[in-house]
């Protein structure tokens, strides 16, 4: 059987909440806020493997926040193991993880999917590549898209999760082939929105299609449309 030319699914999410006022896009520090760390810790619940697998052979390992809140309201705690009952997974487990390269102004994308990377790595008999590729700067979204689309031997037929900054996320989706007309409602990605999940698939002709989902992880997250 030949290798599929395109990934099975590419999902793009934004990093978790940050310190400061997101409405004005002010930056209160390079790390996640306490609320953002809570989102990061909850993300594994969206991507756990098939919940019908007996927990004894494939436990749905999750992480919880050990919160230490300072005056800057940045998250300065750690993530601790928290075995949680298996639940319904609304999104498939990613085979590959990408995040925007960390800088002095933001390491939030890497921080956001670190709990997911750790949770997936803890699964027994897992063939998932749980290492986070964080080598691409925010403005190099085109290079990342080219990598994914050009290496069908590695990424063809795979499920990929990308955590990016909201300002370039629509452009990343466009670089992956999503038509501008499908991105219109989400471009620009509003600075106060942290819970979208862009889901990109390709048909047999190579046409990309975008479906937008919602995480529904924290209080006040968008209700599923």
C-alpha cells in the first residue's frame, strides 16, 4: 500500500492564557498564567487514546497543576501525575507535536503542550512520537507547513498537533492549503480567544478543508457550535 501524500489530520491550537490583558495583547511575562497552566494540564483529556482500552494495559495518564501563584500571576509551579478515569476523547491522539520556538518574550506554546507530551509518553505500548519539535520561529510558519507537506514518508497519513501564536495561526493554516474563504471568520484570530481547534484534512485531490472545533476545557470556554 502506498504512503498517503497528505497527513490524515493537522490540528492547530493556540497556547494557553498569558499574564496581562489579552484584549490589548499586552505581555505580562513569557510564561503561561495560572489559567493558562490549567488549560495546559487539561489538554491531555482531549487527546487520550481509545477509552475502551483497559486501563490496566493503557492507563489514561493525566497531569494536574501544582500551582504556585506569584505577584505577576505567572505559573511557576510544576505538573504532577494525576491518574484520571478514562473519558471520551474528542480528538485523536497526535503522532507528532510541534510548537513555536521559545523566545525571551514567550515560551508559552512549548509550555502548553508539555503536559500532553508527557502524558502521551507515559502510555504503554505507544508508537506515538511525543517529542515536541520547537525549532520553527513564529514567522517561519511557511517553513513548517512546507516540512509537513513535503515529507509524505514521515507525515503522510499521520495526525499532527501544532501549538502556535494566534497572530500567525491563520497564515499557518493557509500555508497548509486552507482556502482564504474558509479562514475569513477566524482571521484575524481574536486575542481573547484561546480555545479553538483548527482541524485540517485533505481530499483525494489534495484540497485542504478546515473544520473548527472547541476545547471546552475551562469555565467560559466557547460552547460547541
